[in-house]
């Protein structure tokens, strides 16, 4: 596992993971798996798509995780008004 990816669920993270937290973890994962810190121009689109898909899956996972002794977690700050994560947008 990439050491710079931090746990995004409570009680490890005192507050809910933000969209930024989720995207940063997805980016670190894609960097680790691909072996590239930054993609070449001809790989940029597929690299960013992978980050977006992993971030979306991560947000879905965090919304569904139940912390022992607690209710299902709602990643409200990581979810937009329409209910879909706003992740993977180019910075």
C-alpha cells in the first residue's frame, strides 16, 4: 500500500473525508499503480479518468461504511447537491 494514502473513515479521520481528501487518495493510488508521478501528455486523459473513477468508488465506499457501534456514514461534504460525488475534476 502507498504510505501517503491515509485512512479516510472515523475514528481515524476526526471529520468526514472531504472531496479533496478523497481525490488525493485516488491520485496517490493511480500514481502507485501506474508508476508515474505525472502522466505524459498522451496518457493524461486515461490517468485522470482513473483518478475520477477511483475517487467516485471511494466516496461510495465511505458513504456505505458502518463504523462499529454507529450508523451508516454519510459523506455529505464529499457529495454534491445532486447526490453524486464531484470528484476527478482537473485542478
